[in-house]
């Protein structure tokens, strides 16, 4: 698990949201059909994730990209 915060929306893909941890590692979350298997994503999360300072996630590395697979908690 990693603790991350919202960094930005990708310049190349408007459905790719980039999160970062304090070590500078980046993690991706997709808002389209590519992210439909991400666990624990709620409408409340989408409405307010910009403001969370600590989002605990699980992820997997796929083809060199860290993909968020589960949002464990956020505050």
C-alpha cells in the first residue's frame, strides 16, 4: 500500500488522473472504462479527491505504469 495525493490530469489523456507519493512515484487512475475494476471508488471520491492530502491505495505495475487497483481510504 502507498499513501498518495492528487497531482494532475495527464496532458496526453484526459481520463488519466495522476497521483503521487512523497517519494515522487506516480500512480494512475482512469475515469473511463479502463478504470472500471478499481475497487472502492465512490461518487463521493470523484467529487472531492482533489482536496485529500492522504489517499491510501493498492496498486500493480503494468507495463511500467503504476495502476491504482483499490482505494483503501482517504482523508
